[in-house]
């Protein structure tokens, strides 16, 4: 995959997540699988979307920002991003009401026919400063 195509897909991911969430699941193939090595959990498309809907309900101001796109090999590329939002309450997974969240993520995606087919995702709390993440 060329870097220009990877950047287009990453931008579509960010734009859809932030501005057209009801169509976010359309970016993913029906047989999509995501693996999270740190927790050892695998999510299919439905489970992944349910988790994102839960985050949206708890943190209606949530946004994701693509920090960097990395071209990889064949149909794979990487996205480094920062997810932010404020828990309005009702879901302890996101802390007490008023908790401001910042979650750093690095994901490798396999893309076929313009849709995400597989992902390997690492997530955690962001570093002390986003300037540590951004390379000019």
C-alpha cells in the first residue's frame, strides 16, 4: 500500500468517527477481526462497534485525532491516534462523571476493497505531553 492511500483511509477513519459515527461500522468488512495483544482479546465487527457505541454514550464529546500514518507492507498500514472525551456519567468503565479521558492507540490495519479486514491494536493512556508523539 502506498502512503497516499494509507493517509486517505486514515483521514476517512478520523472524519467518519468524529462527524458521521452512524456510518462508522461501514468502514469495516463484515468478517472484520481486531486483536488486542495486551489484553489478549479479539473483537469482531459487531463487538468493536458496540464498544465504540458505549464510549460514545459515556463520552458524547469524544473525538479521535490521527497523529501519524505509517505505510507498511502489502495491504497493511499503521495509524497512531489520540482519543479524547469526557465521561458524562453512567458508565464506570470510563471513570466517574466529569473524568476527562485521553487514550493513545497504535493500530495496524489490513485493508481489502477499501475496508478494514483485520486490526492489531495497542491502547493505553497517553504520554505526559502530546508533543512527545508528534514529529514535525
